[in-house]
């Protein structure tokens, strides 16, 4: 049995990861350690909550006593660190919590992992640490770090700390850097779910600047299968970029969503640009494809349709979030965990 601490497993990517992996790996015992911030939602884990290879612990990755207790109690030998503040716009409004969770929290986790002689520590990171591209080129693992937002600066710091624990203490660290994810269970502050939900509610779709900023999109399950590969076969001290070669200007995605929902483009509203808005991201994932034999399996056209359908069929999930009812519902369903 592999006892794996998955932090941030109640968020978008982490919950998709757990729901998929508890079914797939009977030999994994997953302890989901999550603070349940505004972005953490135990409803995301309905399909896992009664499985006997899954357990939830509510906690903050800054809480070293609780972490030490959990490492001992569950004999943790593996860590996959998804826990983070993840939204660029929020980091522009206030960077402090990003520094606390993404940097200090990661350091606390690394320190406890070091003391407990763990066998692998996978740090889940982002292509945003590389900064912004012009019209050409892609980020490779050797592209110098040049983060531009408080979010990406905090993630770059965490990456460097994780790699320093490998270099200095021999902690078996691997780092993954993935491009923008989309799929079910994404909190509706991010571009794709926000646009789907606003369109369904006939509300304006706020497009920042000229709408020509480019992101490189990957379906969340492809990202999670890449994490699984790196977790199982990735070499210690290495960084692996993850991406699906699916670049799109924001405005094209917004128009596509409107078309698929049969809504008018009159709903589009160009608004003031995000300060410091990165122009273009594009990721070169040759390394993970050649060294670990991973490749993305989902075509954008299919997976975006599936994602839109998911939001259409799971109105209750997002209505509870956007109406602020979730906290009350959560307390009724789960009590004070
Ligand atoms: P999310 O915001 O949906 O979820 C984050 C989760 O972390 C939430 O469940 C939250 O409760 C938990 N959390 C926050 N602070 C915590 C703390 N102090 N202690 C314990 N738990 C805490 O984020 P996401 O989109 O699922 O991203 C997960 C990870 O993947 C992050 O590290 C992010 O940087 C990285 N990433 C995201 C993307 C993307 O497109 N969303 C792309 C590349 C990498
Ligand atoms: P986002 O989903 O916040 O991801 P990130 O900033 O981490 O890439 O935004 C994706 C792109 O969409 C980014 O270029 C900003 C843009 N965007 C809008 O134009 N309008 C919005 O309301 C949001 C949330 C994002």
C-alpha cells in the first residue's frame, strides 16, 4: 500500500485527481489534506468519500503540528502538493495569503516531509512561473523563471524551495509545470466556467483587454494522468512541463462557448485589462512525452463540449457556489470537520 498525502484535494484539479485515482489504484491510500478555503469543496469528492482507500483531513499546510501528527498516524511516504491559492486576479487584490500558503505552506510541508524520510514529494506547479511569451516560442524546462504576477511569483518560489530541498537535503522532489486546465469542478472564477455560467444566466461575459491573450489549454484528466506518470516514474530533482499544444486567444474560447450554448455575441463585454496581464503562454512538453511516454488524450473540441455539458447538467453545484449557499449547505451536510 502506498500512503499518499494529497494536499488541496478538495479543489478543482486535486478532486479530479482523487476521484480518478481512488478507482484506479487499489494499492494507493489517499489522505486528502485540505484547508477548505473558498475554493475547496467536499461535494467534489462525493464519488470518493465512501471508498476505503480514501480519507479526508481538514487542515492547513502551514500547521506543522497537525501535519506531523498526520504523517505519523498514516505513515505517509508520499506527498503530492496541489494546495495553493490559485487565482491570479485575487493575487493582484492581495498577495499575502498567496505567500502564506504557496510559499510558507510549501516550506512547512517540505520540512515535515524531510523529517519523515519520505520516498517522493511531487510539487504541482504551473507554466506561469516562466512569465510571458511573444508571438513565437514555447516554454521548456530550461526557460529561465520570470514570473509576473504575485500568484506566479509565489509558485516560482515554491518550486525553487522544493528543488533546494532536493539539492541540499536529498529530499526526493519532482516538479510538474502545467498549462491552463479546464474541465468539470473548476471554481467559477476562472475563464471557462465563468463564461459558461454567465452565458447561461444571460449575464455579460467580461473579456479583459483586447481578448487576444493566448493560453495553452489542457483537459484536467490529461494533466492528472501526467502527474500520475511523474509520480510513478519521474526522476528525482527533475522538472516536467505538461501541456497539450492547444493554444487559443481568450476571445475565441468565449465565442466558442456562446456558439455552443446558442447565445448571442452581444453578451461579450470588453473590460479594463488585468494589470500586468501575461500575453501568451505555450508549453513544450517534449520531455515528459519522450522520457515518460505520456501524451494528452483529449482533443479540445471534444473536451470543451463535454465540459460545457457538465456545467449544464450540474447547475446545483455552481448555483450553490455563486449564491453563497455553499457554506451553509456544507455545514448541514458535513458538520464542523
Ligand atoms: P483550486 O484553487 O481549485 O484548489 C486549491 C485547493 O487548495 C482548495 O481545495 C483549497 O481549499 C486548498 N488550499 C488552499 N490553501 C490551503 C492551505 N493553506 N492548506 C491546505 N489546503 C489549502 O486550485 P486548482 O486549480 O485545483 O490548482 C491546484 C494546483 O495546481 C495549484 O497548486 C495550482 O497552482 C496548480 N496549477 C493549476 C492550474 C490551473 O489551470 N488551474 C494549472 C497549472 C497548475
Ligand atoms: P484565468 O482563468 O484567470 O487563468 P490564468 O490567468 O491563470 O491564465 O484566465 C485565463 C485568461 O482569461 C487570462 O488571459 C485572463 C482572461 N480572463 C478574462 O478575459 N476575463 C475573465 O473574467 C477572467 C477570469 C479571465
